[in-house]
C-alpha cells in the first residue's frame, strides 16, 4: 500500500479529533487522535505533524512526547489563548474591540467591580471554562459577592448588551494565505451553543471587518490551521468575545454547507497541503444535540446529516449535532419543524428562533 501523504497526530480524542480524522481520510492523510490520558509511548517520526483539538491537556508520557515534537503546530498559542488574561491582553495589544475586562485581584470587591463596569459583571474562570461553565454573574441589586477562592483565578467582564452573537471561522497556512467562511449566527441557551445558521445575507456587511479582525490575530500569532472568533454584534459594530485556536462548534455547519469543511481546512493547513477558497453551498443550519438520547427519527428527516459522537449521554453534554444544507428554504423549514417535534421543550425556543430567521 502506498504510504499516506503525511501523518498528523492530534492531542485529544474527543469528537473534534474524530471529525478531523474523518476529514483527513479521503485526503490520504493518516490522522491519529491521541487520548490525553494515554500512558504509552507513541511511534512518532521526525516529519510527522502535531496539532490539538483542545487548549489544555494533562502531562502524560504521550502528551509530553507530542508537545515536545519539533513539528507541533502553534505550540505557543495554546497556553496563550487558554488563559483569558493573556488572550485579552493579545486583543488589547492588537487594538481589537473586546468586552472591557480586568483580572480580579486581591484588592477587588464586588462593589469595586460594579463601580468600574456597571450593575452586571460577568466573572469568567481564566482557564478551563466551556459551554458557559466556570462563569458567575455579579448583579449589584442581588447583593453580589466574589465567590470564595476566585481572586486571581477569574477575570471580570462588563456585561455587553449585544444584539446577537456571531462567529467567524478562518484558516491560515504557513505562507500566510488566509480563507474565511461567511459569518455564522449563533444561538446559545443556558450558555451553551444550540444552533448556528450560515450564511446569512443580512450579515454580509460585517464580513470584511470580521475577516480583518481574525486575520490580525492569526498573522500576529503566525498561526497555522483553523481558528474561530466568537463575536458580539452591536448594531454595525463587532466586539470580540473569545478565540478558539482550533476547529470550533460554530463551524460544524461547514461539514455540510461548504466544499471544504473546517476539519478538512485544518488538516490541509497543518499538513501543508494546498488551500483554496471553500465553495459555500446552501442555507445551512447546525443543531447541537445536548444531553439527549439518539433518535432514529432524525435519520428520516429530509436533508438531515446526523453526527453522533458515541459519548455517554449526560445532562448539558454535547453528544452530537445535526446539519442541514438545503437550497429550498421551504423544505429546510419543514425539516426543522419535523426535527422540533422530536426534541424536548428546552430546544423549542432555539428552533423557533432559527425558523423565524429563515422566514424573515
Ligand atoms: P464556549 O463554550 O464557547 O467555550 P465559554 O463557556 O468559554 O463558551 P464564553 O463564550 O465566554 O464562555 O461565554 C458563554 C456565553 O455567555 C457567550 O456565548 C454569551 O452568550 C455569554 N457572555 C459571555 N460574555 C459575556 C459578556 N461580557 N456580556 C454578556 N454576555 C456574555
Ligand atoms: Mg464561547
């Protein structure tokens, strides 16, 4: 058998690693996700490439070996982005708009934070938070207090009264060429991404400023691969919420809605394969499956592309997603209505919201 073009190892073997592997296979790239708990020596070769599906990992025989490899792409970026302090400092240094913030230090009290940032202040763990976990709202009228032990471990952010949340996913190769997907419109429920819609005609006027913002970050970091930027839209203005130095949930729609998915882009860029603009297909919708059992009815929905992660189902855990990319909006809405009937009450507002957006 002819050898693969390249071997790429991924730090982490969750759903992102699995979807990277799925995208690499038809390219002839041998991509191997590595469980971060693995306690074994890997057969790494000098010309292998290392990437990661997560920003942090414990030190084990395997992760230490991967992290020390000369071809670990974006090696310095992970710790920088993983800590909200250094991530925010990067944005400030690049003069990119982001929610006003401060590291919460010994001298801070809830009162001093309210004085500086207003009645509602969001505390976010510096590291390790995801899906809205590790966050705490200080609300002046509710006798707020900084939780015990949180000093130095969290940043405080001013509450942003955004109109909506959008995100941009882009890719950059070693030569510095960049490509971007159209902005996605994101709906969060209880701090967890529930639905993404893309592309949307009404967001095209924001596309170039979003590309400029993400391009500045990727260039500054000399970044290689896919990066996502979550943004708040306030009128015609964009404010950066946070960065993800990897493939991102709000880019999952590209598996169905683009000729090159974000996973394939990441493989291409890290393995130094050609990058070309991805062709965008139709109206795409991604619905996350969160803490819900597998339902065969999803496979019977016209246009549905089901991605089940094979994880144990637990409350608020992402266990899969469903993509639709359909030229006919009426058919798409019909499928979404059928999907809605298979989902719990928790999903109803998010699906109503998506259908409203498509109908408008
Ligand atoms: P992810 O799952 O994307 O990693 P996360 O848990 O790391 O999310 P954020 O994206 O920072 O955390 O916040 C989660 C959600 O909380 C945001 O998508 C947004 O809805 C809300 N949020 C975050 N920061 C602010 C803010 N400064 N003002 C108002 N709402 C905010
Ligand atoms: Mg987020």
